[in-house]
C-alpha cells in the first residue's frame, strides 16, 4: 500500500485540498493512505490560523486525510526553506510515507527538479549576493540569480512552485527515500480573491473575516466545523483580536531584542523597531517597515515571531518529536506501524512529554506558550480557558 505524505496548512481545508486527496488515490491507488504534516496555530505567511489546529485536523480527516502530524511553530511560521526542511523531516521521521505529494502551478516535476538543482550549484550563493546587493527582494533576487545560472527560473515566480522546489531540496539534503509527485494546482491562484468552484484559502479567509456570506465555499464538513468554532466563540482568529497585546509586547522590546527575528541579518530589525514605535495598528506597523527589498510575508513572520518570542528554526534543524493532531481508522493503523518505523518520539499523550528528554520538553513547552498566546485571539476570551497544550490529545475519527 502506498502512503502519501502531504505538507499543508489547511487554513481552512477547502475544495482544492479535497480534490488533491482524491487525485492522490486516483494516481497511486484507491487504498493509498494520506499522512499530512500540518502547520500548528501559526502559519507560514506570518499569521494566526483561522481556527485552531485541532479543528483544522478534524476538517482534514473528514476530507480524506488519514493521519495529521504537527509542524511546530519555529518551522511553520518560518520562511519557505525552513518550513520545507521541518515538514519533510517530520514526514521522513515517521517512516511510513512512500511518496511526497505536493501541488504546484506548473503541475510537472521536471522544471522543479531543474530549479532545485540550480539552487545547489556552487556559483549560486555568489550570484545571489550580487542580486540582493541591487536592493531587490530576496524572492526576486533568487529568481534572477537562478536565471543567470540555468536560464530556466520561470517556475520560481509562482508561490506553490517555489515551495515545491524547497521540498525537493529538503528531500535531497535529508537523503529521504520518499518519491516526489507533483500535482497541478486547481482552481483560483494562490492569494486570489476569486470565488469560483475552487476558491483559494485566502479568498475563503477574507470572506469569513469580513463577515461576508462564505457558505458554499468549503466542503460540507469543513463548513460545519468552522461554523461550530465561530458559534462557540473560538473563531475566526486573527491578530486584530489581540492587536493591543501584540503592540504592547513589541513596544516593550529594545532594539537589539528584535535582532533574533531578522532572518536575513541585514539590519531589517532597526527599521522594524522604529516602525513599532510609530504605529498604532498592526497594519500601520507593517506598512511603515515595508520596502521593495522586504516582502510583506517576511515582515508578518518577523512580527509573529517577535510577539511569540520564537525565532524561526535555524538552518538544517529538525523538530525533535512527532506530534499527532488527529487520526482516522487507517491513521491509527499507521500509528501502530510507526512504533517500529519512527526515528523520533511520537507524542499522542502530551502528558508523556516529560519522559522524552530535555530538547523535546523545551520545544513542546515553547509550543504550549504559542498556544496560550494564540487563544487570546479568540473572539470570546472565555473560550481561552485554563486547558492548554498539555491537555489536548489528538482528534480521533472513524475516517471516511
């Protein structure tokens, strides 16, 4: 039986995700199991997830995923390279996935492999420094550098392609045996506001956060779970719900305190510190710090990391454990296999973390603090409650 590893945020789980699950089984076999490594409560674009990670895991299980594993915040709220490194490491450490399946705009593996190979060329770092010295953004500099080296960098101009390239680089760097499979992205483009048969997650989030009618945009069970969370006061979650807490935290920091969150070590933290003391809203802060060189996503990640007190993972680092967020019937069968195959501790009962060593304890405690700050953004603060990360076991369902 094939086991497809998928890297996702499911923010929220939408029709494109359901199509992907069905297409995986069409290509690899109807009995293919799907294991997702999913971002926790904070996501790669530098934002709060729309609803909490256990609700999103529940959506995924209802939509065809069998097992949901967590990507901890130092990787989930990081740039594309660290995000990919962490997620591939989690799936590889589980030891059950035979394939790594991802969506991309080009829908083909060959141009992505060519780009991944080009980024590993010996001449690439120097060419990248030359391009960034021109004051352009990192994504643009990377694309231009690769174009000069290989003459074929078009795929890096599209966000899902660029992330897929990082997955391939991580597979190679980690020596993983998972076979890569590229699927075409269906429906609206990434970040598109279009509301069609397959709207983007961004379009769904915009509709939900704006209080517009979002019914009919998601699979039925995703809608039911999202509606339940909204009705209970646990969603939708956004930084506007706790902007005073964010600004208070950032204004309490000295200029040097921002240095660990300046991923490029280019002095951005000086500009960010100045913006913190001029802005009265999160949006004003980001606008004040923005330049052509620094894309908004990088600034959002810096803001979230500084608020949480959690820098992105260091280059090449991997999560020290595998956290299970949810499992269906086949997912529980995979968990049984992972007792033999997993190369990292598998956490199904958070109370057992204390038995697993200092590094596991440190990263899990860090994740618990992130969760404690995440729930402060619930619309109903009473729902934040006393029960935190250590009380939250996985979502268990009978699957499809």
